[in-house]
C-alpha cells in the first residue's frame, strides 16, 4: 500500500505555507514576478515552484467567492507521464514502489524540448515543467527523501490548518470519505477528485472547474503515440486497459 | 492513549528492522534483541488463556490513585506461578545471544523448574522494590542482583501485560505520578500524541498530549509535559531536550535537577507508528549522547547504561 496525501481545500486559507515550505526544503530560488492583479504568485508552476496555491474568484449570486487550490503532482497510481517518458528515455521518470512517489530523475535532462512537451501533454493535470537552462524536468517528488527517513513531506509539516494530510493510502482514503460526508452537509457539491486514480486526493468544496482547469483529470484527444504510451504504462503497472487521461 | 496510533502500531520486530534500515550502525546491537522482542510480543497474546483479570485493575482503588500508590502494590501474586514459568520458557532461550549471562540464565531456569525459585515471592519482592529480599531470593542462582532483576523483568513484563489486557481498560485519570499507576515501574519511553483531525474546523492545532510508557507492564498513562517524571520538578524550563537533526521526532527529555532522562517520540512529526518498547531500544544513539552529558536513564536497562 502506497502513501497518499489528502488535500482538504475546504480548510485552506491560502496562507501558502506549503508552497514556501516546499521551496525552502528544496532550496529553490525566487522567481521575478509582476503584479498581475491576482494574489496567485507566481502565476504558474515552474522549475522553482513544485507547488502553487492557485487562487480563483467567482461571482456567485451577488457575492464574490474565493477558491484556493494547492496544486501539485498527483502521483498517479499509473502515471501517464512515466508511460510517455519511457517511450523517449527509460529511467527519466520512475515510480517508487514503496511510497508510490513518481520521480523525475537526472536522466530527464537528456530529454529534448519537443519530447518534454509530449510528456507534459500526457499528464492530465498539466504538472511537468522543464528547466530551460539545464533541460531537467521538474515537479513535486513527494519529499521522497523526507518520507523515506520517516518524516512528513515539508508541505504537510508546514500546513497550519489541516488542509494537507499525509499517511498510508488506506488511511487517507478513509479520512477523505469521512471528511467528505461531513463537508457535504454545508457544501452539497463537494467531491473527491479522482481518488482511485491518484495518490494526491483533493477534497473540493464545489464543482472542480471552479478551482482550476486541471483540478480533475480530463481525457485529452489521444494521438497514436499517446495511446501507445498509456497502454505501455498500464501494462507496466500490471493494470489492464487504458488509463484515465 | 492516541487511538489512531494504537490502531496502526507496528510490531516490535518491524520497528527494530525499520530502525536498522535507518541507522545501520545500530543493527549489530538491535539484531541481538530482535528474537527477545518478538517472543515478548507473542507471549502477550499466548498468555491470555492462562492469565485472568485482576480485580485491582478492574475496580481501581481511587484513594490509591490520588495518593500515588500503584494499583498492584500489596496485591497477591498467588496466580502468577504458572504464567511466569510459561513466560520464562519462552523468554530465557531468547537471551542466549548474551553470552556473558549464559550461566546465570541456566541457573535461573533450573531454579524455577526445581521450585526453589518461587515466582510469587520473587514478583512481590521485585514490584515492591525490596532490594534486600530480591538479592536474598536470587543470590543462589545469579551472580549479581542486577542480573536477577533483569531476568525477572524480562519474564514478568509480558505476564503483567497479558494481565492488563485481560482486565480491560483501567481508568487511571486521577494519577499524577511519573511511575506506572499499575505496577509502579518507571517509564522506558514517552510519546506525544497526534491531534484529532476532527478537533477543529479551522486549525490543525491540538495533539501533543504526553503519555509515558511503562518499562515493565507496557501501560501508557498521561503525564504533564513540563514536569520531570523522576523528581516531579515543574519549574519553568525544567525539561530540556537533546535530539539528532535527522530524526527531529526522537528526543531525550532530561531534568538537570535530578540528572535523569526519558526518551520521547513526537508522533506529530513523523509518519512512523513504532512499537514503543522497541523504539526505546532503537534510541540507543541518544542514550549514548545522554551518557556523555552525565545523565542517567530513569529506567535503566543493559542497553542504556554505559561504564
């Protein structure tokens, strides 16, 4: 049984403690950004930000509602990025058997930009990014170094509100169902985002599209190469069929 | 005790094996004790048939608890002969790795078998910390009183643990002492519990409630975080910490007034759910550090006392 996160967005106050803790742990440099009229900063995931709290505002009735979404790699049970990367360079993307963490290795620096775009398109959550200087692919790696040493991921450790939870997959699924039942009383549209496909389970208090375009997986139109990659990824993990997304 | 932790607690062998992976330097010591810890764990369940509930634990004496008298103080141990001998048969062979004790272990086992070493009197002397009687009882069989006490502790622990289990949950909320409300032994380790995820809708706070774990019967009881279990020192800053940077959830909690310490794990800082008995052995590296500081463990054992 792998490890999983439960990200309970109904408790998120967008303090960005998780985002900063991640940057601190990996000693990632600052980004130069401009005021774009939103609190979302930086504007998108990038090689210096494996985690980003996305801000969305919606006028619902006569009230402006804020939606916060701490975006990060979902560590899919059957990672399409790994399936795609394996057709380019095996070992560039690996999955840790014990924790389920999906990791971009140093080998990923050898992947050409065009091939990286293909890998990025394979991700139903639009997570992979590429450092243009080194060529290396980047994203959240579940703080694999911390987790293997018995520590909590940096983002979970830093979260003051109980939004970020981490533990055994069965425990997180149970906690997710328990929280969903409770949240549904006040947020009737609440859902769990793809809980049986990923190891990063989001509890969303409202319709997924209000949080982020890629808050849940959507199946992209599949070319021949992508179909082959997803089949390969399904076979590799012992699962049959084409993976969702 | 933290219900989430209890539900997920690993076995002692698994805990020790995980520590060996994390700290290979300790493996040579820990592997010697692995069979012993596995046998102790197995005994807790296999003894269930031969141990019955203890009235002292089923109906705790409120006056004892409020005055700091352990529930088994002055209790009768007429029932203990058979389970003690059964436990000895399982435990003593597991100590074969300790070559220096081979002769003592053999003599101790023979004493029990021949009936010259009577468990009920031995246990009564051990639990009442009656050192003179304990020396008198064990002297014909073992070279030193500390070896006699060690062997008795290793055998008695699983028996009392099984008796506690058979007696059901004992309400010891009124207890305020740093020694065990059941058997009166000092704690080998403590832990800080995790927060209840449903406690608050707005903040993650909470948790951190401190429990001490009995070195003998494995009972866990609530204790004040700022107080020393050894001398009850409650002055501000009474407890100081020693920890290794790579495992911040493991620490030594020491008191400079009485110069003692108890190892502690903060469950809020880790995903691990270790068996506490095994974890106390696995914190040997911090025991060494504490010894360098001139501190004494509150519950001394062969593995945490250094000359």
